[in-house]
C-alpha cells in the first residue's frame, strides 16, 4: 500500500471512506460521516500510505463548519439566553469548570499532555474543537480520540434518557434528503458568505479566522434576513470527510499505542464528565422545574447536532437546549486557548 502512487491511494481513501461512513450512518453511529473517513485515513497512515489534505481545501472546510455553527445562532437563542441568563451562566460555568478540571487531572496524571487533555475534555462541537486544538499546538490525534469517545458515550446516555422519558430513540436519517435540490439562490449566497469570510480571514491575524470569521458573518447575515444559510447534505458529507482525513492522516503506530495505554484514564474521565453534567441536570429539574430530558440535553457534553436530533424526537424544550449548548460552545471557543495554556503552565510548574 505504501508503494502505491498518490492517485491510487486517494481512490482507496475515498472509496473506503464512503463505504465505512455509510455503514456507520446506517447503524446510527454519531458523527458517522466524519468518523468513517477518520478511521480509514488513520489505518492507511499507520500502514504508511497517508494522503496529505491540501491546506486550501482544509481551510474551505473550516468555513463550512463555521456556517453550520452560524445556522444555529438564531435570534431566538439570544432571546432565550437573555431571559434566563443567571441559569445559563451557571450551567455554562459548571460544565466548563468540570471539563477543565478533568483535563487538568488527565494532564496531572500524565494520561495526556496538558493542552491536549484540555481540548480533549472540552465540551462543544467535536469538529470545531479538533480544528481549534490543532491551531493551538495540541495533538489533534489524541484530542479526536477523546472527543469522539465522549461523543459516543454522551449520545448513548442521551438516547437512554430520551427513551425513558418519551419512549423515543434517535431517528434514522432520511436518505431522500440527499436527493432534494437546495434553494439555488440561498445556496449561492451561502457560498459567497463562505468565500468572503475566507478572503477576510486570509488578510487578518486571527487564530482560527477561517472558521470564526465565516461563522460571525453567517450569523449576522442570517439573523438580519439577508441570507438563508443553505448547507445540503452532499456538501456537509465531504466537509466532514476532509476533516476526518486531516486528523486520521496524522496517526501512526506510536500514537495508537499511546491511546490504547491511555484508554482506561480516558474512559474514567469521560464517565466522570457525563456523570457531573447529569448531576447538574438533576439540580435543574429539582430547583428550576425543568423537565428531565430538556435538563439533560441542555447540559450534555455531546455534540450540538446529536443533541438537537434527540431533543426534537423527544419533544424537549429546544429553545432552552440550544441556548445552553450554544452559549457553552461560544464560551469554550473564546476561553479555550487561555484555559489550555493555564492548565499546561500549572502542570509545568509542578
């Protein structure tokens, strides 16, 4: 495999990514369209046949991920945040403090390096956390390993809670949605926002500007009614695949062995974070009168997209859930680099 020319390796990478990604999606595995390509790219890299993702293509995926986030930053979410801001502030600070504390312990016990431990434990959209971790010098391979380990565990628990509360599970994706043509005007406007965001990001000195600037532009344009963000599944699927390939191509045998040795500590940290979030959700139920499904999904350290799917299927208060998840995500994006450096410096002093 390692002697095959680059076009042949890329053909193998694409073909097996489609096969594994589709299989995982059929099994309703969270983030299947990212995990499948990531696993295939990692296996090929370990075998010495890694494919290098062009830098410009990877930055283009940043813009799409930024617009995907912007689509959830609605004016209704802001209204919900302002209405109950003390509750949201407490929830955000609790979950971020819990995840940072677990990251500190993982670094203190040498399970993972300092900044890598913090980004691996950081709650939020896994794809965005991996991209930001790479820009801050963390080992994105271990960050991805912990992020998706937690994502799967959090979604499994959320599905169990939804089943207990309503009898509903995670709905299967609708294959027909792939065949529906998008609104071409909205789609063209979306691509224009992404292009303008990347153009500005290339000319300003802002960490993760290729994600943050399109995200901010998309949120402003979307909420002003100037643009309807249109991201069809056939655009998101290759976007997830490129991010997966970028992370997976960095794996090698030493890092896999390290991840396996660290697995007990990572599992313990993941279980602790999910349990702490569930404990805070219980406090919301008792003292704020919020229903258990809404409270758990709002505090869940899983991905925003998975939480949204489960919440809509179970009839949760989606305004509350998305407001809490969005506020926490934005807080982590704003403070994550500072928290990671603080933890790394604290461990170094010891």
